[in-house]
C-alpha cells in the first residue's frame, strides 16, 4: 500500500510540473506575439534622431567653413608640442623620480 501511495504522489507531482511548464511555455509564446517588433522600434527611434540631428546640424555647419584635414592635424601637433615643452619646463630639477615629501 505504501508503494502505491508513493507512486501516486510522484505521478501527481510530475503531472503538476508538466502542466506548469506547458502554461509557462504558452504564456511566453503569447507575450512574444503581443510585443511589437523591437527592430522596427529601434529603426524608428534612429530615424527620428537622425532627422533631429540633420535639422539642428545644418544651420551651424553652413555658418562656419571647415578647415582642411592637414591644417587641423598641424594645429593639434603644435598644441601637443607646446604642452610637452611646458611640462618639461615645470619638472623639478632632480628629474621627478623621487616622490615629494
């Protein structure tokens, strides 16, 4: 009698587990079907952002002409050299290897 009750309880538990898993699986399918396409939503947000940026970026860019790339590079290089020289001038006389006390 004890074995029968053990088997019956095990079978009832297994049946309950299978029902719960089926419900969960059906619920997940329904949730996915109800959701909008996330890729379409992302494409729409990107299109809106590009439209806003195109509208706001058009006015300032036409007011100021852009420098050629070589000139900008030379300017950045010159500023970097100036920064390096100013750092070398401000180094302590001992070389800066020892920590300041």
